[in-house]
């Protein structure tokens, strides 16, 4: 029986060693699992970091927007109080002649100069009753209730709970909010001077602080979920596009709530629907694609390593014969190029050619010995 052993399958001591075919699949699988774990780990970490970053941005936007609205209300209140003091004589004359359109236009012209976006104004006595006939009907029931509460608070006869509490008044086609100031003459409280504003300024503040993918909504604290103002405008504007109350999904998505001092508002911050889910979906899709490419590359690498292993093409004998065949061919080519000047030289060349051709064959036999057992 003949037995042939490839020297590539033995170590220097002559003992057999495992081929690459048995090692490469294990190595490739471990390599693939390790990289896949790292891809999943860093993808999950990236999604968490994105959510935390967006939450931090939303918290900062909510805080800054609420503070800006508070400063806006406070500044308007101080300006209205200063206006009522600077024009106390003009206001008093108008109260004495409430039918005078000239006096009313004079007050309106000065108000327009101070407050370009004002809606209307009125003056009430200390009991909260209007001192000017509201022919247009701009001063509604809720406005009068707010005036009485403000007058009582400043007169010291009522609770300060509703002092300076700004809120949206739903007057048909003219949603607005009122800012009041005490009207005084010679240090004595004469009544309440208040100016109504459209909520456009509040909407502009919300719009300036909203980041992409976020929503800032001004809601009513007394009626949870009731929307007062968004970046698009007040309830009368958004009612044509959506419900005027926060939906259940929006209420659950609210991340931050910030009361607005000096008003009955609270500012809520929430992400738009699908912000976090959409980012997570894109991140996991990219991770799956990357793992798929890694799986394909690992499989190809295992197949290639198996093909070039000890039990693969290298040990088949076909490749090991190529060096000897190549040497024989090269030797013949060199001999053919030598000049043949005589018959003696020709005979010598044939002997040399035979000898040179037999050397690689003998070397190959020594490298691949064949033994026959009796």
C-alpha cells in the first residue's frame, strides 16, 4: 500500500498540524459575531445619545421661550402703566367726553405708536365697570371679569390669585389677550387701563425658539390640554387644521412643562410625531445593511481560506507540479536559443538538455517520496 504525505501538512518535527480549513470557519464566525455585537451596541448607544440630545435641546428651548414670554408680558405691562401715567390728562378728558371721536383717535394714535400690534383699549372704574361705551363689542364677558378681578386686587378688596393673569379671550374672529395697568391720578387709584393685543407676537416668540422636529405649545393651566397659542397662531387660526386640544398621543409625548409667570399659561415642549421612532428606524436599517455586508465578506473570506488551505487546492498536487514543469519549459527555451555551430555542439546540447530536464523531476520526486510496503 502506498502512502503519500505532503510536507506542507507537517511541522518541522514531522507531526501533522491542523489545516486552515478547520481553523478559518471558527475564526470567521467569531470575527463576525464580535463585529456584529459592536455594531448593535454602538447603534443602540447612538439612538440613546440622539434622544438625550434632542431632549436637552427641547428643554432649553422651552425654558428660554417661557422666559421670553414672561419678559414680553412684564415689559408690556410696564409700558402700559407708563403710558397711562404719561397720558392721564388725555384719558381723563376722554372719560369726561366718551362720545368724542377726536379724543379717542388721539389715544389710539399714541397707542399705535407705542404698541404697533395692539387691538383695542378700554378704561374701567375700581369696581370693574366699563367707563367707555364699547360700541364694537370688543370687550367681552371674560374681559370684564378679568378687569374686575384686577381692580379688586389693586384696591385691596379681593384676592391676588388672578392678579395680572394673562389669558386668551376667544372673541369671535379676534382672539386676543389683555394686559392691564392701574390708572392713577395724583397717586389715587382711579380705575384700570388695559390694552388688548393679538397673539401674533406670542406665536412669533414660539416660532423663533422652536427647533426642527420640536413643538412648543402654549396651553391653558386652568383647562389642561386646551391650546392657547402655537407657532401658527391662536386657537381661531389652528382650529381649521387640527383639534384645539392636545391629543392623547401628544399629551403622552410631552417632555417638559413650564408655567409662564404673570399668566394662566403653561408652555409645553414635545417632539413631533415620529421623530425618535424615525431616527431609530433609520439607524437600525443602516446597522442591518452593515451586518449583511459583513456577513457576505466573512463568508467569502472563509470560502477563500478553505480553498487555499492544506486540504484545498494547494495539497491537490496540481499546483506543486507547476514549478517543475515551469523549469523544464524555461530550460528548453534557453537551449533552443543557443547557437548550434557543429554536430558535436548539437550532440552536447541534447545531452545537456536531457540532464537539465531530469534535474527538476528528480527534485520533485525527492520532495514527494513514494514508498511501497511489501
